[in-house]
C-alpha cells in the first residue's frame, strides 16, 4: 500500500509531528459496519482501455466549456509505428468521466510520430487553444514533418504547415513571452533553441541573437532537461531557469531588448531533474525547487534542493534540513509541482518518483509535502491566490493569461511600520510552474506578498486581448476572476 509521506505536517495534524507516514486506509471512516472502512474513491471508466506508450501530456479548456481536456502523446514504437496523439475530454452531466476524442477533433486522421511533448497555446489570438506536438524522431518518409502545429477551428485541429517549427530537432519545450510582445514563444530543449513567435502560426529561430551575451552562447543551454519561466528580479520581464542533465543549471535574466544575460547561482551539484517555481515563504520573491532523480539502488535520500530568491535576481541555497522535503527512494524519476493543496495560502510540493519504463528500476510513488511557514497571523508574509476563469463573454481560455498585481507596503497599519507607502508589481502567468515533457493547467495563481497588506490593482489579460482590472481585492484570500 502506498502512503502519503508528509515531511512536515501543520499543527493539528498528528500533533504537528514531522515525517509521519499517513496510510491511505487510515484516512477512511466507518459507515454502517465498523469493520469495513467507507469507500473514499470510486474508480471511473478507463478512457484508455489498453496499454499505450504514453509520454508527454498537457491539459486545457480546448472546447471553451470551462472544463479541461487532455492531450496525451504516444511514443510510436521507437518511430517504427508512428502514433497519433490521444485527446481525452469529459462528458456527462457531472463531467467526471473521460472519453477519447481524437477522431472527432481531426487528430486521428493525421499521421503520427514518435510523440514527446504537446503544448496548448493560443497562437492566433482568437481565444481558443491551438496545439503544438513535438516528436523525438523524424517519422518514416511520406508521413509528414517531425513537428506539427494545429489550429483549433471550432474544436477541430487543422494542420498549419510552414510555421518554422517543423524541422526543429527538439523533443521538449516551455512556452513563455521572452520578447514581451504578447505572443507566446517556444523555449525548446534538450538541444536548446529559442523560437520567437513572429505572427499567427509563425516562428523564427533567434537562439544565437538572444544568447550572444551569455558566456558560451547557445551551448550554455545544452542538455536542458526541464525549464521554468519566472520573473526573478520583479522587473516585469520573463526570465528563464534551465535545469540541465549532468551540468550546472543556468539562470537567464531577460535584458529587456533582444538578449539574455546569465546570472550566478549557488552550487547545487549536478543533477538530472525537474524544476518548479513559487514563492514558498510568501516574502514576495519567487523561489525555485529542484527535484533530482535517485540512483536505482538501495533506498536513499534524493538530492532535492530549494533555492530561495531575493526578488533582485539572486538565489541562496536553503539548508536541506530546513526544507523538510526528504524523499527516500530507490526509484528513479524526478517530477515536481508546486500548488496549494490545502488552500491555506502556502505553496505545497507534490514530488514524483519512478522509472519511465518497467525495466528501468523499482517502482516509485508520490510524496505530498505540506508547507508550514508561518501564516500572516503568526508573523508570516501575506499572500493572494487568484482563480482565473475564461475571459469576458467566455471567448478565451485561461491558459496563458497574464496577471499583473500592484501591491502597497509601508506606512501605518499592518504593512510594515511608519513612513511612506511603497508600491511594487508582481507578475505571473496561468499555467504550470515549470515544464518538461508535460505541462500543467493550474488556474489558481499564487502570489506571496511579504509585508504588503494592500492590493492596489489586479490586472488579468487573456490571450484574445481581453483585460479586466480589479481594485477591491483582499489579501490572504482566494480571489476569483470569473467570466463576466
């Protein structure tokens, strides 16, 4: 039986003790017969009734119904049998069951490849989510290009040729707007390339130009295994963190014109891992959590590390003992995601272990670590979580929407003592906190505010250009921005 190991539980959970194993069965309650635990979960019908070679996955509101659908990439038997992506969407009045929909959406009629990474993104600014599929190898001759770009036309995906991505020699990617023009660009790896969106369904390789001020140029991004978008220095421009396989990680600060510059990072040792981003101590500066695969041998502690940001582009290595995140495993695997699991205003961590294939080592599991930094009532920093829905008129999906939060600190009240009040801006995007072969659909966006106790304005901008500005936003709360 798998268990949920909490490295540090909040007070009130098992007396606030650390490193408590909470077995799944112990969470059940009795109903009727005290000898039989109540059923907590019921298994839904399996939308994939047979084993497939699943690789990357993504989710988003493809059909603008308010409910996410998923795209799953298939490996294609090492390229010998190209496989088309699978699309899973919900159905029924409760929308709690999934059915395959690749045939109805046009994906099944297209030739496949050795699937790796799907990306859902609004490429033409009409509000719906288009699709990019990245493949590992060029399929056999005559079945189409290696990489594919599809336009979402009323819920059907139509291939768009000549986008500039078709021959890209990559298999993983992250979406970000590194040039600040409002279009999402593609950061591709492990053979690091930067593809700037130059228009609807059009990309240009700008790697050499944007990396010209980085020592080593584009080679500084080689062997990237995962990447994350962040605003490391709170200047409103999107920076990049590159988690590299067997090489030192790289932080690229956005120069604001057409170049990146490299920034120093504390030595974390080499690791082959994943990365997630979030303000874990609610001080107003984003932090980084790096997950590292464990050697497939006797169980041992993984070399996961937390880098604490200072809001000016600098990061410090947090002592391992202080984080409370200790995963003991003999399994490989390195996935990690930051989200507020218990909605208490503190970002938690879900860490995954396990080999990609059965022959790759012992099976792994999932570890959920609950954040125990002090809450505002205990002297901790303020926070705000924003739940983002569709744009006004339900014309645009939440994925890719940007949030600009203007907060105020200082002066009287609870904002940090006497003196003039100061304003600063924080920026986030709706989506996952990091990316590799899969990307996430996190529509609840977390901000740590530190001593700031007043929200001056919250601006949300969707991919179709729709914008709302809210000024009556509380702190230390979950605030919902609905489709008006």
